[in-house]
C-alpha cells in the first residue's frame, strides 16, 4: 500500500503531466493556426466601416443601381515629359492583354474583370491611365494562400516591365493597389513581429532571472498561450463569428506575449518568495498561486472587461478588436495559472533547480506572516535594495512625493489639445515607400483624381434637380452627374433619362481632390450640408464619405466607450480592494497618467517624428490599452499593500508592498512596454503611434504612477484610504 504522502505525490505528478500534455496538444493545433490567421483576415474597407453611418446606408442603396460592385485597380504610366506615340501604343497594348494575365490556379485576370481594361491618355499628354475594374465579390475570394485582389495586383505589377522598358514610370494604385500594399505591410506579423517580440522578452527575462532555464519556461508559457488564442480566433473568424484584420492580429500577438509574461513574472516572484519559508516546492507553489490568483484574476478580468467595451463601438474594426484581444488575455491568464506551475514543478521536490544558479535561500526561521515590527520592516527594505530605499523615501515624505508627481503629470497633460487626431490621407498611412502611394501622387499630377472614386448621392426622384444644383454649388466639387441607363456598365448617355430604383436616383459627384485625401473629406462634409438642405432624405456616400464617417464615429466611440471602461474598472477595483476611496484614487491616477502620455506623445509626434496627424481611433485604442493595462500595476501593488496592511497597518503596508513588489512589477512593465514597442516594425502610421503611446504610457504607469503617485497618496491618507470598509485594517503604528 502506498502511504498517503506517496499517493498524493503520484496524483500530483499525474495532474502535472496531464496539464502539460493538454497544452502540448493545444500548442500543436494552435501553432498551425498562427500561420493561417492571415487567410481569414479582412483588410478591405468594408471591414472597417461604421454600421449605422450615412455612408453605409448610402452604399446599401447605391448597390441597387449597379449590376456588379467594382474594386478598381489603376495602372498609371508617366513619361518624363510628353508621351511619345510609341509609349502610348505600349500602354494600349498592355491594356489589351490585361485580361490574359495569369492569376494562378488556372484563372486569369479576365475571369474577375467587370469590363475590359481601357487606356486613357491624360489631358497634358504626359501620362496614361489603364483602368482595371475588378469584380469586388470575386476579388475578395481566397486563391491559395492569398486573396484574389492581391494576386491581381501582383500580376499587374509583374506585367508592366515592357512599359518600364519604354522609359515610363509605372505604378499600380487605386483601392485594389492600396489593399494589396496594406496586406503586404501586415505580412510581417506572422514572422518578424513575433520573432522581435519574443527576442525582446527573452533578453529582459535573462537580465531579470540570470538563469538559463527560467526565461525559456516563461517564454514557453507565452507561446502556448498564443497558440491557444490563435486556435480560438482562427476558428471563430473562419466561421464568420468575428472579424479579424491585420491590426487586430498584430495587437493580439503582442498582447498575449506581454500579458502571459507579466502574469508569469508575478507568479514566479511569489513562488520564489514562498520557497524562502517553505521547503516543499508543491506547497510553496500552492501558497504562491493562492496569493497571486486574486490580483492576476482581477487584472485579467479588468482588461477583458475593458476590451469588451469596444463592442459598444459603431466601427467594425473596433468591435472586432474587443473579442479578439479578450480571447488573447483569457488564454494568457489560463496558461500562466496552469501550464507555468506545471513546468515549474517538474522534478518534484527537486524543482528548485529551475532557479539555478540563483536558487532561493531558506530564511532563518518561521513564516513571513509571523514577523511584525518596525525592525523587520527596516530589514525588509534593506534586503530589497533599490525598491526598499524608494519605499523608505515615500514613508518619510509621502505628501511631497505625490504632490510633485501629480504636478508633473498635470503639466504634461496640458499638451493634450495639440494631439491631432482628425485623420490622415491614405498616402500618410504607410511609413515606407509603397507603389500605391506613388501611383496616387502620379494620378493627381496628371488626372482629375476625384473622378476615380466619386462621392455618391442617393436622393428621391422628385428632388433630383435640387440635389444636382446644390452639389454643384459646393466649393471643391468638380461635377455632379445623375446615373443614367447607359451608365450601368457603359458610358453615360446625356440624353438618357436618369435611372430610377425604388423611387430614388443616384448622382455621382466628382471632387477636385482624390477621395483618399483629407481635402476630399472636407468637401464631402460641405456637400452633405448643402444636399441635406435641398433634400432632407438624401444620403451622401462614397469612399471619402466613408472615411469622414469613420472619423466622426471614432469621436462618438470615445465619448461612449471611455466612461464605460472607467465604470467597469472602478467596479472591479471596489470588489478587489473592499474599498471605494482607494479605487477612485487609482482610477484618477491612471486617468492623469493617460493625459500625460497623450500630451507627451503629441509633442513627440508633432515635433520629433513629424507625423502628419493621427487616425481618429488612436486616442481610443490608447485609452483602452493604457487604462486597462496600466491599472494592472496598481492592482498588483495594492493587493499586496492590502495584504500587508491587514497585518501591519496601512502605512507600513505601503512600504512593505512597494519594497516586495517593486522589482517584479517593474520587470513586468518593461516586458509589456517592449512588446508593444515591437509593433513599430510594421511600417504603418497607426501601429507606430499605438506602439509609442502604449510603450511610453506603460513605463510611465510602472515607474511613476505605481511607484510614486499611488504609494504616496495611500501612505498620506493612511487607514482612511480603505473607506468605507476599513474596520478590518489595524490602526497605523
């Protein structure tokens, strides 16, 4: 018969083995899903549109006027001076063979064309434009490991060599070219982004642990968490339950690696601390998990709840990010609390080897919770080095510390009004030179760019004349033309009557500026005012209107989602800390931190990097990530402060909590800031700005708010900070 202790040891070993086997199975299936996530991405404009906006409703009505929705690819051939007859002939020959260009899988470009490609010379005689109208539905289908639109653009770009040989500068642009370049920019997510993020985390872990095995243990936990998240997201996206785009996938990768590493750091630190007092690793792990479960669960729950508030957004891209990122946090939480302990306990009673060569030394005697008194606090602060000294300074000058810190944050927040988040032109989205942007500039030099993607007005039939007159009176509008029967798949017939569908007519409004520019959006805003005055039931849509609605919806989302996130976080903190005043102070501190981050980012973006502005969603994403993630470090600190306060009083608890958690929370902040910083390897303005905002904001939360502002405030207030449930906290000594 096995003794009870041996029976327990065998059972524990089987549980550990079972956990590891389950996670290896998840890793095997999820690892393949990571590589296939790009196959279920949706980076076309419809995946980002606001669902209830005017442009979306206009697009739905305008679809009735067309047999087929088109996705234009525009080939712009530009000469150095006047185009010669031979050069123009070469462009016309190119247009004639566009339909025969191979896409792969036995298909040709002609299979997805709405109409034959046409070559149009510019009025200045220096360029020619080949319009390639792709069937929008067929273009979004999958062709091997890429979308048809990407294969079409690649085929066009490969086929322009004869034109280049004629001395022409050739670019493929238009909506199709932009989508292809956007997908190429996100192509680094599967490999480069993940490798850079893991490399940065590994270096930090080596510096933190100075152990050859612990960094790999934590990294394995993060990788398996990512595999689990990818497996779930892939299945949901493939079955149409949620929408995945490139930016959501990039943020998912970073979030999972950063969060799983943060949770692992907290567990390992508490496990190491318990091993000083408890010789048996399984029992020490049990104590560590019991102590770490509440703050980690509160942290994960806060972030998940905050991210799910994005479901309140009217933008499809925001709504999709919420559940995608929430799944990532949930996977990180489960992996850190199951796989990591199992890996750390491999070896049974000899499991301490994982810390080699810096294995935790047993304390002289007793249990950490049995030791009280000021002398032990002084010993603790001396033993914890830098963070012990910081805790001592706060203990001696709490009010001076938090007041000076608050003044600094308020001063930095004063620059928030200079943060430009009114949106940018399509050409500003990319941080590197791309063919579609170069083609857009060439198009603007030689053609009336507003004709490529005109604004559209859907109006009642009886108000056609009033709508056309109002549209033509708007500055920046070049022409306003009703769609006639001949305009459906062929050239418009000026003598044909307007096409009427369900009592409505469609007017195409060409703007002087290209639809991708901010100027076109300003024109559309004025166009709406004029058209609505003439016909209140008219709807203005088109590409520029969609961008305008996206900006306006982002501003609306900021007003709706920010209060929702704050309420959710406040409720979680109240339940965690059993207090009202402490959570309110923490939330206010993090709001001040966000304001300071936004203010400093405005200075950096405007004057150091020279960015042209920001997408309207940048402040919203920055808020959700910074407040939800930044609150983590205050949660980690304050749960330990409350634990210590129950034994030693609030002021002593603050000093003890900061001294003990200082190192691990700082390491966690460095990891998360570094992983978000790696988003900058993707050459897109939006992700570069999010990378800086979150990385800088996390460091500010870690090194200033959690280190100085919150401890100083709590120490200054003392036992009052636990109001109204302060009865269990002993009076300060």
